[in-house]
């Protein structure tokens, strides 16, 4: 009896995880902007992920201070990793694409734990 209940919970959990990864719209973009401030320098990156069912086209990243980068296109599920150019303010990025896509994302900072490199 307990094994059947545990098995049911596992199946429900797996089903929920799979359902959350299925694209729900034709055009969707996830933007992850990260800045990791070290004592001597700052590492920054922007990761774009096409989370829609269709290809995204004419993708442009605006890093601020009149600095832009054209990414082009991303197939469904495809990721693009970019580094902001020197002198970028590293406050937020704005990413636009065809089909009305516009995402404004603040840079996030990773959690620093004692004993970890860069803490």
C-alpha cells in the first residue's frame, strides 16, 4: 500500500516536471542576466533561451549606454550565451525580437557562500 502511494507521488512529480517544460506559446524568450563581482573584476553574462514553439528572429540585446548586439535568430529550445561589452552599465538589459518580444531584465548576483571562490 505504501509503495503504491509512493509510486503515485513519483509519477505525479515527473508528470508535473514534464508539463512545466513544454512550451505554452509560439513566441517566448527567457533572459538570464548575471553579474558576479569579484575583488579585482566583474564577470557578466547574458543567456537567452527560446522557450517558445517557433523560431525567434531579429533578436537584439541592448546593454545600455548605446551598446547593442544583434543575435539574429534562435530555434525553439536553443540558447545563446553573450558577454556584455566593456563599459556596459550592468544594471539591466533589454532584449527585443520579432512578434512583439521585449524583455527587460535586471542583472542578478549569485549567492556568495563562505569558503567559495570569489566570496
